[in-house]
C-alpha cells in the first residue's frame, strides 16, 4: 500500500517574535489517509468546510501498559474547528515515525502546528 499523504507542518514563532505565521490547511486524503512526522510538539488543526458533519480519526498504538486510545470518528459540524494534541510519542507514534490520521471527506482541512522548542 502506498504511503499516507504527509501534512505540511506550520512552525509557530513563539512569543519572542513580533509577528504571526501563515498556516497551510490542506484537504484530507481519503484514499491514502494522512500522516505527519511526530516530535511530540504538534497540535493538529482540523476544519470542516463541508455543509454536513464530518469525522476525524487519529490512530494510536499500544503504550507501555498495552493501552490503545484512538480518537475515533470525532465529529465536526459544518465550519467547526477541532484541535488535537500535542501527542506524546509513546502511544501515538507509529512504527514509521509518524502520527496517522484520517477524515471522512476531503472537505476536512488539516494543519499540524509545531510548538517551538524554546517555548
């Protein structure tokens, strides 16, 4: 199976910079699903631009105690935004080094905001 489509991450500037940053929301890939390189400092943004409700799923893996806690079919109403994370690496980072996520429609837009290391 082909790799999941990567989400382009947006690195926040932190409070030492007197400026904002422009994010890059991108449509969910329904066929291949999505992923991003996990560092433990990302917050996923999901925006539902559809006229109907859509869902987002973030897939976990077993942690050191064997627990799995997927965020399964989290429902977003039209024009609603949801934020997920930050994700601890244990329990979320897949064997390929990524966090895996998916949406029910391409009208769900994703971004992964990176919290600066010095924050």
